[in-house]
C-alpha cells in the first residue's frame, strides 16, 4: 500500500524521516564494526595456545594502545598534567624528575626498557602527575589509556601478575634508595647508582655499557650531592679501574668493592 503525499511539506517531512532512519542504521552499524574490531584486537593479544600474552600486549599498538617515538629532551608527560594513561618503555631511557615549589629540581629515577611509568592514573580519574618524564635518548613508548589498562588488569590475570610484580619490585627499590640515602656515604651512593644504571644483577647478566652517558649533574641530583663531589669520585673510580668513560660509559663488576668495603 503506497503512502499518498498531498502537500509538499509532508513530502519534505517524510524525506527527512527516511534520512534520519538511514543515519541511525549507519551509526549502529559503525558501532557494531568498532566492537567487532575491539574483540579481534583482544583475541590478537592471545598467544597461539589461547592464553593471554602480556609481553605481546606490551610490544605493539592495539585497542586503547598507541606506540610513540619520543625524541631526546622531549617530555612523555609533565608534572601537574592530568594523568590519563600509563606508559611502558619499549626502548630508550626516561628520566623521572620533580621540581619543588622554590624551583629546585631533583632526579627521582632513570627508567629503561621494560619499565612502566605514570601508573598513578589507575588510582582515580583526573589525578595530576607528581613528576615529569623526559627522554634522555630517542625512545619508543607504548601509551596505554586508563580505561584499557583497567580493563586488562581486571580481565587478564597473567597481565595483572606481571604488573603487580613490577610494582612490588619498584616499591622495594624505593625503600632501598631511602636506606641508601640515609645511611651510606655519597661515594657509596654514587657507586650503587652506577651499578643500577648498568643493570647489574638483573637476570644474572653482567653489567652492560651505560648508554647514554649520564651527565654528572643528573648523577648529583640522583644521589643528593654536588656535581664537584660526583666529579671527584668519578675520577677516583676511573683511576682505580672500576669504570671507563672515554666515549663509552662502561661499568665493571669491581665497582662493587666500593659498596662492600666498610
């Protein structure tokens, strides 16, 4: 049965209604396609045995995840910015620093590949960053949006275990740093900082060449002393054969003697 249109304005209304129905159907179809893509992306993060693969999830972009190249000296995020994502260092080295109300800057940590940063956004929405993250060398960073991070933590036990283990290790490191700051001399604090930068003891591997070459100002900020003191101890370490920094910055296991010696 045909619809009889008597007046021009009725014809216009009917056409508008049809256009609206078409637009609604197109929107629903687009949402369905988006949901389907999200499901496919989630399945792609599974290993071939059907189990979630945390390191594969952290290795590439996907739903709620983007990979970014950060140039040397550029910020990943700044102190005071609203925290909306967690970041994972795929390659490079990131400096975490804070600035006091009077403008004094301190280096809190230097994070390399395999480290998370900005995880405070998980605690609550619209929290503000308490530190600044800056690339010391060209770095590759995976950005995980807050909603996606919360989703994967809730739904994937394997990823939750990896992340919780990381947080516990980070907490232990912070406590060790505090004890080091309270009880050790600046010479021992510098030796420990250099060994940590060389990833000494990580996965039972030997110390590696420290890249990039860390400035003495940054080292002084890390251990809470002056640049002149760092320069004095660095020259002493080099004369004793504990380190080399002629073009390449190499740490030798013999530097442990500084920490173990009373």
